């Protein structure tokens, strides 16, 4: 029941690790199919792209909220999603 907390720069590193390391590796070793679409993740700490295609979705929020989203821990009410829904991407095994 505790609210998650983490320094913003550490959360930003976590988002970068998922988008730049975990997802490409999951696809490369066959644990995850190639992503059918892409999303741009935007926070004050940075911008990251999930997937190789032209982003069909932009998700804006804090780095911590984005990190929780890509790890499928929770969807923060403060996230702003524009474009196609994220659910098809989030249903994939993006992280080990």
C-alpha cells in the first residue's frame, strides 16, 4: 500500500534500460515477437522510444510513472496517452 518512490534520474535510467536493452534482447532471443507498433515515452528527464517503427503513441509523465508502466506494475493516473492505446504493447513480454 506504499506509494512507489525513486529519484527521477534512477527511474530514467530504468526506462532507458527497458527500451534500449531489455526489449531488443527479448525480441532478439525470441521471447517477444517484434513489436507491432511503437510508442514514444516522454518525461522531464528524457525521451525514449519503445519499438522500431514510427511511434503511433506518445505517453507523457514522470520517469517513475513511465518505468512502472513498462514493467507493468501500475498505470499512474497522471500519465497522458495520445494516439493508439498502449495495451497491445504492454501485453507483450517486454521484460524478462
